[in-house]
C-alpha cells in the first residue's frame, strides 16, 4: 500500500507542478480572464512585462520584452516536460531557476 501511495503522490505532484507552470502562462495571455477578475493576476502579457521590469529595474527597458518572452517560453517548455516525464534530473535543475526571487524568501 505504501508503494502504491508513493507512486500516486508522485504523479499527482508532477501534474500539479506542470499544470501550475502552464496555468501561469495561460494567465499572461488572458485565457483565465481580464485583470481584476477573481484569481487573475496578469490578464495580459503587457502587465506581466511591467512586473518583469519591476523585478529587473537595472536592465534597459528594451530588453524586458525579450526577458519576458524567454521566461514564458521556458515555463511552457518545462511545464510540458514535467507532464511528459522527460529527463527528470534536467527538470529539477532548471525549473528551480524559474522561481521568482521573492518566492525564495
């Protein structure tokens, strides 16, 4: 029974993490609704870029769209890789880099 539960919990956590990454991307593209609706943080990509610029205030403003695009692409890639159970050691290493700085506090 313990082995069966461990396997289930591993699959459940993997799905939750992968879908969490993809849900954040869906929010950036307005798929969960407009900003101001319940459970919507961004509502559009430009609001996400404003937040990205506030975190990276020391970078030139022209680089922020590229940085936001890279972060979004990485979250899509890692969300799909986690769901597909592809190269777990690679995923563990690089998904840690995607966490926001304030989430580490």
